[in-house]
């Protein structure tokens, strides 16, 4: 699961950088996926530890970060929608795509982590 975490981290970093450039480099909040990717990448790299307890800890930290980021991104999607309706100002398409991409990637990652945790529990690794 550590390799998958690093892969997702790299994709999130790229998503943030592309989103930042895609919005004209005017909105630093477009880099939020990059920061999330850096956190996942850091703990993903640490989860390559030979100590099973540390691996478990770092992967649980990662799935917690991913869950919080997913909930935050969904809250921002809903908030942005209400703001657009209330003001009549349409948000940038790149921002919408970036938010939905972040939420989707994090949801897939959380699902893979949960599946991995269940498999580890069944195999008695935990």
C-alpha cells in the first residue's frame, strides 16, 4: 500500500501544480492538492519501514489525512456551489475540475486503504 500511496501523492502534487497554472497562477489555494500530496508522500515514504507497527501507524495517518481532505474538498464544492448561485458569478472551470478531481482521487485512495486494512486483518497481519 505504500507504493500506491506514493503514486497517489505524485498525482495529487501534479493536480495541484496543473490547477495553479490553469488558474493563471493567481490563486494559491489551487495548490491545496499539492500540499495534501506532499503530506501523503511523506508518510507514504515513512511507511516503507521494516517495523510493522510503524507501517501501520503511518498508513493510518495517511488514510486519516485523506479522509479529512476528502471531507474538506466536498465541503468546498458545496460551499462554492451555493456561493455561485447566491452571487450569480460562475466559478472557474479549472477550479471546479480540480476540486472534483481531488475529491475523487481521495475517495478512491480511501477505498483502497480500507480494502487493504480489511485484507490485512483477515490475514492476521495486524
